[in-house]
């Protein structure tokens, strides 16, 4: 449990960050998205901070906020495009942890001294990130490996930061309409899920195995395999594969070696992950994709993965095929199937805007076409129209956006659009063949058996009811009882209103009739009628304001 001063410091840090960006494009874009029907002054939200400065501020806030920034890079409904692009490059390189701090963690987790478990263990790390630090080592068997060790105290740090954010989000969700509009609770829940998974290296080891098996058919793609006996929840040991980040390769390599076949393989392997396997490397930024000396691609860091259901995979396939064919109508229809929206949303306007965007992108040359960027732009259109696209599309947009950047580095003139179209046709055939396998037809066979078994009895029951004139068809188009109750309520109030009006008119006429009975100097009977009419009128107002459900919703 953190001390009160430490907790106070976290609050102060967060409030300072919020104040700094309150009048910037970050908040301005969110406000315009929330109030799309309000015209905003272009000068009301000036970009006092550049996107790069936001990146540095998130790094200063700590590792939890870095992860939050990476998550927000998949939310085009919240941030303007330049900030999305900057956040998509956000990597959490931090100061290294000393070897003296790393050593006890390794020995405690593995249960042996480093000198017994390893022939050698480099004290200087290869890389240092917010969650873990990577060291090169050699096993007693002579196998070269890399060991990723969780930073000391990082779990407690994440939990404390998440608790602080949770308290702030709870307050915001309670009092802020904007917080509920942006579903901040869902964002925090997703962040917590991502962080807890990344903190468990056993899950990352299993992800490496799963992805390696799924991509075994691709000769140019390598996934480093874990060493099971040297893996725990805080230590991950995997085979060492020498290579360089794709962003660090020299232009000379691109001129000497034709990397287009390798890039084509990379595109195919990611499409297979999304469409066929439903299990994808969700963070393939250039820092996680390396090129070996013999020109093979290494996919690293499987702490963050994405999973897609069969239904979502089918829709993603339809969407990517429609984008490849520049079919705006099909793109819009598929997006609406992946979305949630109110009946008041103008879907026709959304379709027109999507059509226009898809057609505009179809005019780009092959090297200018960016599928990931197009998906993000489409999601921004949806947010402006009040259409909430499924989170899966955001993830695919981020994956393809990172793929765009990698392709641009390895082979700037590569025809990515044609490659996606060709591979999708092949993947469609493979998907159909996979679904027609006997093991995948068992469920359909069972359903067909049940249909064949029950159909004669059901047909017999229907024909018997028809013969006896007992067949009834019920259509639940409207709630009949509520409909008639509404008419009854209207009729009662009209009647009450007429009675009140009659009492008032009668009372006004009695005011001219002399009477020995008086109230406040006025004829008593007339005053009693006025009081009765006033009481009835106030009662009617009370019923309308406090009892009518529709009135309360509107106000």
C-alpha cells in the first residue's frame, strides 16, 4: 500500500499533465467529437504542444502511462491523426537497471545461481524497457539465449498507478458526461488486462510457441522459441537470433538485395494471423521486427497479442477485400455490421463519406496506398457520426499501420495494395477449405440430425392445428398493453383538464352571485372551486414532471 505523500504526488503529477494539455489539440479534438453538432472556433484549441512533446511527457509520467499512450494509439475517435501517428511509435526505452539488482531476481526465479544455470551471462543489457530488461547469455549446453528479466518493483508500481487512475476514472464516470461518452471505464479495463498479461512472462512464452507454430510454413519468418526450464512469470529465456531493427538497416542493403519477396511474405503472414488463425502479433512496430544477416525477418515481443472470433475474421476478410476492390458500399456495409449505433444515426450520410474516402484512396499510387491509415480514417468518420466501431478494427488498423511503416523501410516501391489483394484471394480459398474439413462439419451434422429427427413431428403438429383452425401467429411488433395504456393516460388527462377548466369557469361565474359565506372577502363557494381547480392543476403538473418516464429522460 503506497503512502499518502506518494499517492498525493501521483495525483499532482496527473493534474499537472491534464492542465498542460487541457487547451491543446488533444482535448480540442475530443470535445469536437463529443459535440459534433456544435460549431467550434478554430482558435479555441491551439496546439501549444507538439505530438512529440506528448510522447516525452508520457515517458516522464512512468511506464503505466506509456502503456496507456500505446493503447490510445488505437482510438482515432479520441485523438487527432498527428497524435495517433506519434503514439503509434511510442516505445518505452528507459534507463537500465544495474546488474546487482537484476542478479537476485534471476536466481530467485530460477532457483539456481547464475553461475550454475548459465555458462556466461552478460552484465550489460541488450535493451531496457519499462517492464523488463534483456541480457544475452549462454546456457551450459552452449546454446545462445536472451533473458528478459522483469524490473524490480514494477508490479507494485503498475498496481499503484492503476489504482490512482481507477479512482480518477470512477469520479469522472460519475460526474462527467464526456467520460461516459468516451467509455473511460472500458479503456481502463483494457489497459489493466494488457498490463497484467504483459507482467506474466509465462503467457508471453506460450504466445511465442503459438505464433511460431502458426507461422511455421513461412521460411523467411522467424519467431524465437522460449526455453521452458528457464522461464517463470518474471524471467523469460528464449533463443538468441542475431539481427538488427528494420529501421537500422543501411540503404546499401536495399540496393544490393531485392527484399520484395521477403516483404511479400511478411504481408502474407500477418494477413494469415488476422484472417485464418485469429491470433496476431498486436504490436509489430519497427522496434519489434528485426532483419537477420541472411535476410530473414524476426518477430519479437509477444507480450501483446490480439485474438479474433470466427465472426470477426469473416467480416475482416470482407472488409479488406472491399478495400482492395475500392468498393465503398461494401466497406460501409461491413463496418456497420461491426459497429453499434443508435437508430437516430444517419447511416446514409456515413455511407456517402466512406464511399468518398475509399474512392479518394483508390487514386493513390501503389507506394502511397496505406491500408492501416485508411482504416484509422474510416474509424474517425464513424466516431464523428456517433457510430462505435468494434475494438477489433482499431487493432487491425494499428497492425496494418505498423506494417505500412515496415514495408516503406524495407521496400519503398513495394505494391502493398496488390499484395494484399492477391493474398486475400488465396486466404479466402484456404479458409473455405478449412471450414469444409470433417472436424469442422460435426456441429452442422449434429444440427442437421436434430432437424431431421424433429421435423416430421413439428410438421404434423402444424398441419393438425391448421385442420382444427387452431393455428395462431404472434407478431411482437409493439407492446400492445403499453400502447393502450398510453392512450388511456392521454384520455384521462384531457378529461381532467376539461374538468379543471369547467371548475374555473363555474367559479368565475359564481363570483358575481352574492353570498353570506365568504373567504377573504370573496364569495366562499367560488373560492372553494378556485382552490379545488388549483389543487387539481398542481397534481397534474406533479404527475407529468415526476411520474412520466419520457419527460424525465428528456430532462
